[in-house]
C-alpha cells in the first residue's frame, strides 16, 4: 500500500539529539537540504497499491539509498549494514536513530519494480535538469563516449554453453518435476547434475566428440518436452531450444534417425552466450573479448562551466554500433531539454550519415570521420589516394542535394544521374581520364566507354570531414575536448560500479547504469555546492 513519507521531523534525528555531531559543511546536509526534497514520490507511487497490504517503505529513503549505493559501489547487504551505522546517511535522509533500518530484500524488490519502465531515467533527467539550472551549466557543448558493461558470467565456449544450458534446465526440471527428470535422465549421455562439474575441456578432439553427444542430448530433451503443457513454458527450456536452433541443424531422412550437425557459426540476430543471461551478447574489439552490453554516456563540456553533468545514459547490446546510437542520443537530449549546439564524438560516432542527420536537427556533430586513416603524415603525402572531397561540388541550400562541378584535375563531368538508392553516377570523358596523371589515385572508375564516379551526400560529408580534421589544426584542437569523455567513462564505470553488471537482465543492467549516472551527478553537485556555494576548499568524503 502506498504511503507518502511523513514530513514530520523527529526529536531523535542525530543532529537534533547530538548537535554538532557532524560539521555543518558536511555533504549530508547538502543532500538533505538540496537533493532529498527533489525526490518526487508522486512519480513512483504507481508502483504500489493505493489500498491493501502493508505500507511501503519511504520512497524518498529507498531512492536515496540507491543513490548512496551507486556513489560508494555498495551491494544490497552492504547498504543494509551501513544504514544502521552511518550518521551521515541518517542526516541526509532525515531518519531518526531508531528508524535507521531497511531490509536488503525490500530495497531490491523496489529496484525490481523500477525496471518496468523509464521512471528511473525520467527521474535522472529531471534531477539533472534541476542541477543544471541551479549551477548555471551551459549545455551548448557536450561530448559522448561508450564503454562495455561486462556480464558477470564467464565467456563460455560451445562446449561450456551446451553443458551449462542442459544443466540449468535439468535443475529446474528436477525441482518441479522430479518424476520426469528421473525418466529422461537415463536417455542422456551423462549425468549433468553430478557434483564435479567442469565447463572446459582442454583435449580438442574429446571436446568435439562431447559437443556432438551434448547436441544429441539437446535434441532428446526438446523432443521429449516441446509438447508438454507445463515444461515447454519453462524459461530454461525456451533457452535450451533456442541454443539448439542457433548452434545445430537437423536433417531428417526416411527410415533413419535424424542427423544432427553442428553449425560452423551460430545463426540468429541475438546469439545466446550464456543460459543465465540471454540478453548479454558476445563481441570482440581488437584483442578484447566481451560478453555483456555497451553503455553510452553523454556529459556537458563547455569550458566556462564550473561543473559538468551527465545529460544522458543508455545501455544497448554489446554489438550495437556507436554510429547507430548517435541519433537516438540527440533525440533524447532534445526531448529532455538539453539539446546541444555541438556534440563531440570519436570516429565511432561520426560518419557522413550521422553528420547529415545531426545537421538536420541543428546539431554540429564534431570529430574525425570513421572508416579513414587518422594518420596526418599519410594524409600530407603528395601521392595519397584522392577522395570524393577532392572534387569540386555544389550543395543546394534548399534541397541539400549535391552536384559535382569538376574533378581534382578540373575536368567537368559529361552528365550525372541520381539513382533510387540515393547514389549519384557522375560520368567523365574516358580519354581524358585515361591520360590523367592522377588516375592511379582517383576514385573515378575508368570503363570501356566512359569513366564513372559514384558519390552521395553522405559519402561527401564523411570525406569532407576527414579532410577538415586532417588539414585544420585548430579544428583538431577543438575536437580534442572529446578526450575528456575518457575520464567520464572511467568515473562512471570504475568509480560508480558500472563496469560490471550485477544482474542477469538488460533492463536491470540499464537501471544500474542510470543510478551510477545519478550518483555521479549527485556527487558533482554536492562538491560544487560545498566548494562554490559554501566557499569551502574541500568537502567531507562522500
């Protein structure tokens, strides 16, 4: 049952019973006076019934403790343990000495409720907007970066994946349907619930043989329970069936047993890497292998700001490209009222497509363009390959359509035609191109009858940005402000516990990232208030 937090103060609050127990410039007083009142319980009350059941624990208190957990990287049990002993937490939440208790399960169940929708993100956005107004922060310039949020599970080989998937399903089957488990157990190649359990096999030939045996076991389990009115709805069975479909194929011939083959590569849009965390995906970045998700964080970066705040945070699959997230970030910033004039990103976020899409929204997406060498020495060489940006073009102010005026050697095109896919075919005289001294470096394709350049507005925008970044040292220095996002990533990922997910689902991992971002902003706000508003050189440790 929903019950709002009482506004009545208590004589048993620590600073009332023991005046001066903490200095007046302690962070807890800033939190109590400036942040605690901003937690609007009305936004969260729908999570509880209006009538019936036991009254809920104070929403203001639970939100505050979740923020403290993010600031100090605490677990649920550690938060319960600390609340009983932390005078600063009690002062920050206006809690009386005898009431300073919260069960970790109560806190976790509230956290689970928050994963249902975007209420936590909306709270993050509203709190950040108030911080921005309070501290006079400009949002005209912002920077963005991404990092991997690692899954808490080890990377499993195909051998380990098959074995653990079967084991996880059989554990659930033995618990809920012990009779069925005993029946199917005899048909399998091994006892998957044995005490000594290893998910690795160093002998490659032995591992391949056992993989084939386990694939057969997967097929046996699917055939036995895919029509069972209860077992077929088990999450473990659904995962088992999907793993088999992604990793194996079945060939059925008349009057013979089905032939099960192991695929060379798994098929599907979202390949399961672990039966315990089906949302986490496997990916590789250079020498780094990852099972988990990719986090995106954006912050203000105007040099005139005395403090910077995180303005957006989101979590996607590990394989999600940075460039695919650029437009989504800008849309969220616009919806939140923190739309920047300039957004700085690295080459992962910047390409011709994202440059043009950002420009349509009135945002200058600054940074080096992807897909091209960032070596200034190679670019300055006289024999470097030419790009579409070396051609003279004209872009219509209204339609934004591109027209090629001449090639790098000043040859004018014979004609140009736009295809349905948006590409423009620009034709040049073959004889002139074949005698050109730049032909080996030019992107124009010399055919049997005519020479053709394929170009589009996106290709030209990416190439033009590359040349701007390579030629203009002032622009490169301006884009250097994006490097500060590396510090942001380190602060959120390592300083506030977002490097490794504590959860098995993408929704809860996203919630973990959001509270890490809230915790980071709260910490920055408190430090600003302590240093600037109260003119204190240092603040108490948060």
